[in-house]
C-alpha cells in the first residue's frame, strides 16, 4: 500500500514518466536506476512486513510461552 501511495502521488507520477516515458535519453538514463532501486526497496519492505506478520501470527496461534 505504501508503494502505491508513493508511486501515485504527483511527484511519483512525474518521476515514473521521466524514467520510462520521457523523450530525452539523458532523463531516462538518470531516472530509471533510481526508480528501479526504489521499487526494489519497496518490494523488500513488503517481504519483510509479510515475514513479520507471518511470525507474529504463528506465535499467537501457538501461544506465547516464557
């Protein structure tokens, strides 16, 4: 959800357009690695969040033993 929020705000849309739809080669060459790196970070954060939720759910299902 955070990734969609970041990508769909006006600044994010402009940056995505610069990275992939720009007519200028220099603009695409500068923006594309930044966008792809940000996408990788968002995907990694999503995976980490999923793993944390999975672990917490399994612990709650077993019951916490101290």
